[in-house]
C-alpha cells in the first residue's frame, strides 16, 4: 500500500508534512521519511486550516 505525506496546513503558520507511519514532521515533501525511511508520495491537499480559522473567528467574537 502506498503511503503519502499527510499535509497539515495552518491558517497563520507554514504548512507541515507528517509521516503517516512514525509521525515525523517535515517542512518539505521528501522522497522518503528522514526518520523511518518509508518511501512517501506527495500529500493530498487537506483543509486543516478551516478549523483554525473557525477557532479564530470564535475568538474574535468573544469580547
Ligand atoms: Zn516516518
């Protein structure tokens, strides 16, 4: 089974790529995980920032 980087996008911070096998975070998509050496394919886009944007909106309303 092929493995892909998990793309974690952030609303206010740079994206992170996470190894699905060992959880190592990387700032870039490499051909393999630098820690467990698993070959990894490019991440699919995720929408992780949506939750953070909603959290920010809730925070701004709360005053
Ligand atoms: Zn790994």
